[in-house]
C-alpha cells in the first residue's frame, strides 16, 4: 500500500525534497510507475487515511468484469438513459472496453494529467448528457454535486469503499437543482466469487435502508 513512508521514500529515491512536493503529485508519480509496469491499483480508506494498493491480474476472476460483453453492453445502455453519469471501474482495461461502447464519454485514469481530470470534471458540471468513465482515482475525495447517476462497473466487497463510491453522486446540487441520485450496481452470478461479492454489497445497501435518515430504495 502507498502510505506516507513510501511517499517520502519515493521523494528521496528521486532526489526530491518531500517538504517542497505536493503529496498528491508524488502519489500520482508512484501510480504512473505501477501503470507503466503493467500493474493496476485500487483504493481503500483505513483509519481515515487513503491507501492505494497495487495488484496484478489474478486470472479469470479478475477479468470476468473486464471482458464481459453482455455486462458491459448493459452498463452502456443504462448510461445512455440517464444524465450526468459517472461510471467507476477498477482496471484500466475495463474502462477501455466501456469506452468502445460509449465513444461520447470522457475517460480518465491514473495516467490522466491534472488538466485532463479537470476537463472531465467540468464536462460533468456543464453538460447534462455527460458520461465520464473514471478509475478509482475518483472513488474518494472528489466533490462534484452535479453527478446524477453513479454506476459501479467493478465488483468489490469493501463496505467503506462502496459507500465512498456512492458518495460521488449523493450530494445535493444547487447548480442543477438535483435533490436525488440514482445508483446502479449489479447482482453478478458468473462465478462463485462474483456471487459472494454481490451478496456482500447487497447487504450493505440493505443496511443503509435501515437508517431512519436514509432514503435508499433498492430495485431488483
């Protein structure tokens, strides 16, 4: 995982003064090295700190989401029916497959420059028909209240990360008058692992329904 110790070590290894660097720039540099090496990553929050974890392809279980034609086509169909859509993916290859089905969308990942990321943000804010495909660089810490629809394109079981991803769309927007958001997730049944992950995510949604202040409606 990327933590402050690793970030400081990266700065030292590259003859940079840590105190003169922005932490997010150093994280981007570390992630770009992972991407160049053919590795991917995801993010979690642990004890209030953002943690990046790198991983390599673990066989069919990790590629079921990426090259699942029917599932990807369904995601594209849903996206085209809604406004100001954010689709989050984990693996860059998955984003690329979805981009083929949604050529009108803007895609950003760990490789994207700050200028490209800002362009995607403004695209969502200024265009009601916008669709943005983003890797987990936008799973936390990105405040775009205008997002009306969120689609979880990847699996996953982390309750904290699941809620954080949903949070990208659950803010009221004074700019557009948005008061509600639509969140799409999938009951995947193409492998034992996918079934297990889907059941865990479904339990999280059901738990959210139990809170008095929460207005969560689940449709099968």
